[in-house]
């Protein structure tokens, strides 16, 4: 067993007669010298001592008294102890009234750390949050003991914030490069990540304090939010007006961004409305590429005039371009 104070082993004391039939209602006393028996006990059973290492109970209809032994906490390096368990039924014949067994318990220290989920996807809006759990296991793949180990969390870059769970006043968010230490409980330490404003990948690192080799990392993908801004550019420069010769053409680029200024992902639909008609022609719709842009081809009419092209994306994203035909 893992010496983590958490793992349990099932123990069954069974009384049978000479025909091997179960005998109910026989009083059995079970004693261990290491660990303790888990509560609650079977109906009619009780602890004899406050350390919960001695139990007295009656066998059930199957002739059994079933108990669960909880391991004790062992954190010293390379240590192993043996729990000696003895069951006694005083009313049985002398040669059959007692039986014993033993269970080994070994040191429970961090051997592996796993971050879950390993990949988190959030909107880069400076508000969205996600919990990331660091699961800390010993060499038997059991959770390490409560209250003995902590995990140190850090961000790989300055984008977003982290804090431990609990009252936000007591445990406020921390920015890169500040580490956040979280105690391991039930084999798990949990940190809360709050998104930054830039759409990018952020690495969240975790390591057991005092055992930096027991470490892992998770990737947080910050994605652009809904479209809220539309601009036009020509030759790489943002413009709100262009001039095209009569019967001429010109290509402009439409750039769609979210509220944080990130270019949106591919597949955002944009509509274009030109007023008045006839001065210049442009497609009625477009779809953003992976760079959050649309290449828009404008064709001037055969007469001098001015027109305004209004681009709309999502529920609030809008931008305008004045086109002068000369």
C-alpha cells in the first residue's frame, strides 16, 4: 500500500463451521499495529480504541466481518513498514480462534505530476477563466498525502494571470513571473488561469516544491473573440479613403478584429454595402482568411463621383471606406 494516509485495503474475517458453512453472529475482534480502520464500520461493529486500530463486531449472514484498513502517512525517503493484522474469535476452539495477515506500506512521495486538462482553450478577453489541476502521484500511482506537498505554478510568458482557488481577496491573481504555490489535497493542486488580451499560446508550468524534477506543463490557447472592429488598408497602411480613376480598379484589404484588437480567425462573414450604387462596385460579401483579412477588389464606374462602402461583421463590427472616382 501507499503510505499516503488515503489508500485503503479491504479485509474480511470469515467464520465457518466444520462443513465450511458460514456462521453468523460470532464476535470477532480485529487489531492492527499500523494504519487504522475506516469509519463507518459495519452495522453492530464498534471501535475499541480512540486510534481506531481495534474493532469488535459480529459476523453477518455470510459469516463475515468486513473492514477497510487505511494506510498511515509515510513521507521519509525509502521507508517501508508492515501492518500486522490479527483477527480473534474467542468462542471458537483454541486452534481455530485466531488468524493473522500483514500488509506492507511504503513511502509516499511525489513521483509524477500530470496537468489536467493539458490543453485549455479560452477567448482572449481578459475575463475568461479555466481551472487547471495538477495531479501528484507517488511511485504506486497513488495520490500523495494531504498537507505535505505543494505545487508551484508559473506562466511561461506575460499573458494572463493565475491564482489558487478560494477567496479572491486572500488569493489574488498574479502575473508573470510570480509563482503561485498551492497545497496538494487529495493528490490534486488546482490553479485558476484568467485569460490575457493577446490571442496566442501560453504555457502554464507546474512543479512540486522541493522536487523540481517532478513537473509538467499545459498549453493555453487564447483565441480571438467576436468581431467588433473592421478597418480597410491599402499597401499595408490603414485608410478610410481611396481614389480610383474612372473605369479603374484597386484592391484593398479588409481587416477584422475583436474587442482586444486581435485579428479574428478564418471563416468570419463580412457584408459590404455600397452607397450610392453605380459609382464603384464591390462584392456583397466576403469571408476572412486565417489572418483575419479579406482582399476586396474595387471597380470604378465610368463617371466621377463618391461612394461609401460599409463593412459589417458580427453584431457590432463595422467600418467604412470612402471611395472617390476621379
